[in-house]
C-alpha cells in the first residue's frame, strides 16, 4: 500500500481526521516528494532513525520501506491510535512530546533524524536536536544527519549571509552547531490541509567542531542575544549591559576591524567572537583594578 499510495488516497485518509492547527497538523500528501525526503537521508542499513511527529504515518510508511529501524514520536494521542492500527513492523511508535524526549534512552542510539515538523516549534526542535551555543545536546555526536521540512522563510534564515534581512540569531546558532543546505522547495499543495506558506526540505549536518571558540561563552551568548534583540539598532547601543561606555565600545570595534556603527545583522560569527573576547578582557581588567 505505501509505495502505491497516490496523492488522492493520502488526501482521502487525511480527510478522515480533524487536523489540529495548534499542533501544526498539515499532512504531507505528495508521494513523489515523500520519497525524495527519505532519499535525502542517505541511509545505511544500520541507521536508526527518529521521526518527529509522524501524524498519520505518510512519511513513516515510505521510510519504513527502507527496512531501517524507525522510532516515531507523536504528541497527539488520537493520531497515535490511528497509526498504531497499521504500523509497519520496523517502526516503534511512541506517544510523547519530542521536545522533552531523551534520544539517548533509545537502544540502539539514533543516528539520523527526520520530520515534516510543526512549524510553530521549528526553532525549539532545532535546539532540542542540536543544543544551544556552547552547549551541544547530549546526543549531538550520535547524530550524523537531520532532514526536515520547514517553512521556506525559516530555511532562508538558516542559510542567510551577514548583511541580509534573513540573517538572525538562528543563523548564528546554525553557524555554531551545524551546516544547512536547502534541498528543494515544497509547494503548499503538497500538504493537506493546504498551508498558507511555501516549505523547504533542508538537510542539517552537525559540525565536527565549532568555528569559533570564544574565551567566555557566557559573554558570547549575551552579546549575541543583545545584538539580535533589536537587530536594526547599532550594536554598540545594544550593549548597555556591559557597563562599558560607548566610546570604549567604538574603540574596541574599530580595533577589531569592525565598523563602529555596525548592526548585529552585519557581523559574522567570527566577528562576534572577536568582540566577545575583547569585551571579556576589558571587563576582567575593570574588575581587577
Ligand atoms: N509527518 C506527518 C505529519 C506532519 S504534521 C506528515 O508528513 O504527514 C506535524 C505532526 O507533528 C502532527 O502529527 C503533530 O501532531 C505532531 N506534533 C506536534 N507537536 C509535536 C511535539 N511536540 N512532539 C511530537 N509531535 C508533535
């Protein structure tokens, strides 16, 4: 049934449930793209895959055909019961919240993650999978590949370059923890119910090591948070918490080769690290004298 399921068959199955908007329930009813998503994982036979939010199992069924072991975590009890009745043998379906699921509780440990995820919680999902800046998740080094369908606008933020509108705190998180590529776009009609936005399938790959190693991680995180809180403001005006006067900040920026009137969205992760190091040196000096 799964390989031969047509778009019409998937839609008719999706029509039989009430889709909960609050849980981001838009079911993926495009068989050709479902196959491309699964292919994007580059599976080895021993890979154990975790799927985020299987819903009615449309992606899971294509995934299960690879013969790989799959653990699917779904929050909605009704959908768990629905899918349970025709669960493929190599799929373990768990009723739970992915956002507080301990991936290392699984045996064997999962190696890849996939999901057409609820868009309201895309950023928390990425934080749960990869961790935070300076604090990779406990399973970070076990995961070799993550393929997710997300809103195109968020995908654009992941791959944004400094100076562009899409460049944001999420871009920096990505720069620090993983590599991202947009594989292909997904039109609204690939889903039922049809969402308002265009989506994109992205492949995220954890980095072997972070690109910068700021001396004071707390300072680095604070500078980033302050900078992006009001991204249209000049960064020197966002750094009041440092209790360093503006002239001093401008001087540090100039010495670091950064335009003193730069905004957070203009700075690369390396420049943020340079600034953070200069600030921590100065605050140590100040507290020492
Ligand atoms: N993957 C399916 C369904 C996509 S809709 C498909 O491609 O057709 C998103 C799914 O995520 C829904 O089934 C929703 O109930 C589930 N979900 C929402 N929040 C979740 C959470 N915190 N943990 C696990 N699943 C969640």
